């Protein structure tokens, strides 16, 4: 797995917003890859009238809401992010892009996200007859992605995220609906969760994923669950991202990833490099040790996992 990136992602100018271009500037030496025009892929998920609305707002450099801002360069960056996600899905690579995507709904931007990059790449794969397992380990619940695939049984949406936190939801009992019932696995992590409970949650997700038997794994790779992230209160180490990569490597042949959050620019590249080292079978980088949760956090986590397992009882995957 290699990084796919391009300077065009810096053209989404958000000033001193937490999601700003310094997030990608931590990779100054990385080689750019040419990225095709992404407009051709947007309608895989987003209706045409939504695209026109976004284009108009970006053209004026206005904000969609308090969190989700644009500049005149945003349209070019956001469409390229979707294209890079599709490219990554074809070559099992990591799309290092911005703006992120997993809070974006079919018809609504939200939480720094405009187009749902991982959903676009997932739909692109699905139209080639592939079953896709989405692993969203960003510390926020990917409400947009979850909503887009809520009723599908050929896409398994899974997420580990802090609860309570933005955007709300992602509760253990949310298991999908219609024929998609049982095909959403949401693991809400208590505040101050460390590596130990995170991996217990990931074990449950991987059990469901093995039963699902995907052709492709799509990773919404956000790194804001790291202990030094300013936006959330989870306590993952960089070593955790290494282990996630290793587990994916050991379980699934086809994996691609798209950057979501991660707002401490001092540790973001170390988190990403560890994930890549794990998935590429290299040694871990840096000296952060695995983190542990208090007894109270562990007890609350166990209660949530019991609720998740009872909600899924009788459905196919758990
Ligand atoms: Zn996030």
C-alpha cells in the first residue's frame, strides 16, 4: 500500500480551521501522483442537484455550516479527493486527501466533509460486483457513510468511535435496516478508551467481516482517536494503528484506505506511517507503547459490547 496524493488538496483553503492544509504538509517530500478529474465519479453517490449546489457555494467561497467551510479551490480539491479514493480502490493504496468525506450524506455536507470519498470508491467497486467491507476507525462515527449503505447487504459498514461525541449516533443497537439489517456494526467507545478496548471492539468487527467474506476492504482511515488529538478524548497509541494494519494484512487480500480525520499535525504522519508499516509487513515506527483503559472504562465498554451482540443476535454476521 502506497500513498496517493497531490498538491491540489492544498487548494481547499480553510485558514486556521482544525482541518487545514498543514495536515498534508507533514509529508513535504512525498511524490505527487497525477489524479484524473473526479467529477465523473461524484454521481455514484451524490445527485446532480447536490453537485450544482456545492459548485455554487464553493465558487463563492461560502460555508455550508459552522464546521464545513469552502474556498474557491475547494471544488477542485474535493472532486480530486473522490478520484484519488477511486484510484486507491483499484490499486490497494492509501488516498492521502482532503477534504475528508465520511460525514457527508448523499444530499448534505457535514463535519468538514463535502463528498463522501469512501462511499464513492465503495460504490465504484460494488458496481463491479464486489462485496465491500468498510472499516471506519476514525474516532468519530461516519454517519454519512452509515446512512448511505444503511439498507444494503453487499456493503458491511463498521465503525469504532467515541460516544458521546460529534455527530451523535452510532449506537450499538444501530445494525442497519431493511435488507441491510445486521450489515452495520457500530462499536461506541467510552471517553478515555485505550488500545485494549479498541482491539476488543475490532475483534468483534473482524469476526463479522470474516463471516461477510468481502472481496474488498475499504478503510476510512482517520487518526483522531490518537491520545494527542485535540478534537476527541480517546487514547490510542501510534502502535494501535500499526496493529490495525497488521490485522488487515493477515485477514484480507484487497485493502485500500482513504484519509478522514486526524488533527494533531505533530503525530498524524507517524500514525499514517505506522498503519502503512503494519499493512505492508514492515517494523513499527517510534516508541509509543500500547495504552490501557481504566476499570470503569472497561466495564462500560463491556456493557456496550453485550448490547451490540444482543442486537445482532439472529442476524447473519454475529
Ligand atoms: Zn474524525
